[in-house]
C-alpha cells in the first residue's frame, strides 16, 4: 500500500483499487467530516469492544423493505475485540450529547458549565444571559422556566462570576476529600493486604453466609414442626428439599465470590483508575470543560448564594467511606 493510500479512508481505498460499493456514511464524492459523521462515531459502541447486531429486519423473505427495530431488541455482545474507548468514557459522552451545549455565536467552544446548571426549584436549565450596564457587560445564569413563563418559577439568578468561583471551591473540597479517602484506604490496604474491591466481596460473602445460616436453621426447625403435627410428612419433605436447594445455591454463590476475590488479590488489579484521574486535578486554579464533565453530574442553583453540586462516582465514594469506617480503629493507630 502506498503512502497516499494509507491516508485514504477505508471506503475510498476500496474504490481506489477497483471495488465499487455504496455506503450510507458517504454523501458526497469527496469524503469530509460532517456533523452526522462525527455523531455516528460518538454513538458507535464498537469502539468500546461491543458488537451490536440486529438493528434492522424485514417482515419476511419476500418483502425487502427494512424495518428499524427498537433498541431494546438489538443484540449486544461485549468484549468481542480490544476496546479503544473505555465504557465509562463512552457513557459520559452519551450523557453529554443529551445536554444543551450550544456554542455562543462569538465563541468556537462551549462554556465550561454549559448544560450543567439547573434551577433547584423547577428543575429547568439555567441559561446564560448577558446584561449590559454603564458600558460594561454582566453575565448571569437565570432560570429558563421563569424566562419562558414568569408564573412557572421564581426569578432567581446567579452571576457567572459567583457561580464559577463557588463551583471551583466546591470542586477543590471534593478533590481533597477523595484524596484523603484514598490515602486512608491505602493505609488499610497495606495493613490488611486488602483493597476496596476486596471489601465489597467480603461484605457480599458475609451476607450470603448469614442467609445460608438462616435457611439452615429453618430447615432444622422443620423436623420439630413435623413431630408436633404442624406439618404433614409430604409438606416436611417438600420444604426440606426446598431449603436444601436454597442452601446449595447460596454455597455455590459464595464459592464463586471467594474465587473472584482471591483472583483479585493474586493479580493485584485493585487499583482504581477514577481515583488516579481525580488526583490529576489537585491544586486546580480554574475550571475547564473536561474537569467539569468528568467530576460533576449537575449543579442546582438554590438561590443567588447557594448551590448544590451532584458529583459523579457517588457509589464509589460511598464504598471508600465504608472501608474507612470499617477500619477506623486501625487508621487511628496508624496515625
């Protein structure tokens, strides 16, 4: 293949060697990056290693008209090939595509907080509004619901300067909290040769063992009920078999979890990538779009001075806090 051919897109290369084919991805003679082309790439799960099939069908073999099937009917097979985009990144992009992130006419990129700010009262987005005064421009975020219908919500607003400053300080606090939790869990891991994922396995195993013990106790009590005439022989046999089957299923689940836990310990895969990514924002001095979209789910404006920020990774942080709580005594001794 020549140097020129390497830079041809696949379909153009096939045509250049005499293979004639048609594709819905090409709308003109010269290939170009159109909005729809980029959108298709962003929405294509194949880049996560997932193959999706069965999107279209035909009523029968006689009718050639293709019918698009509902997404719930598609066939998805994960890990079919090596991913070039992580599932978490792909899911984040899908969430961002649903937000209102239109670019201002005088800018070439979206504002850092675009599509992230909402009214805490009505849930409508807060829209950016420029107000000129005495030769200066003041920028505020106002409730879209109130702007559209004055009776639907109150007219509260917040200046962009106060909003960005407050969010920056809240993000600094959040990053500091995650780093502190991470350091505490690292102390626990070194002391107990455990990692947060291992603690999750231990908690699930403990609950299953308690469930198995409860089933076993009920199974033992069946015989007493049979002797006292509460249960017939057939009822006793049926219930005994049911409890034995439940106990066997629980023990099988425990064995599977223990195997997965031991494998995690053996290969040392307990490192949490999301924490490492958050650590990159230590010492931040300003907000940018990548930081906002990575850390924040949404920002609710309660009034001109009060915000509520909902961060991503809430479940993961709760697990870290649980680990720290479980081993609080050891942490105090280590300090």
